[in-house]
């Protein structure tokens, strides 16, 4: 039986239907037995479907610049840059 951690590691491929049938069967079995993973999978699937239906929009350049500056400051403070 899969652990929840193993299930979550395969969730993206599972939702994209890129898993081998043997693994998919194990994942489906885990979903049937684990209500927590079922909720995570269902919520993720619904979120993906919601956002796929949205029209792409751009943000104003000043907002983009401020956002990128904030990300860079955060990364520097965490030693990632």
C-alpha cells in the first residue's frame, strides 16, 4: 500500500494521466481508502479545471516590477541569490 507521501509525490502525473497503469491502479486504491488524499486530489483537480477555464490577463508593468523586486529581496534575505 502507498503512503500519503508517496501518493502526493505522484499526484501531478496522476492528474495529468501520465502514470503507468500499474501505478495508477495503486494510486486509485489509495484514494479509495484515504479520505485526506481524496480531498487533496479532488481539490487540486477542481483548482486546475477552474484556472484552465480562465482568460489570461497581464498585470501593469509597475506592479510586475514591484513584485519582482520583492521576490529578489526575499531570495537575497534567504541566501538564495
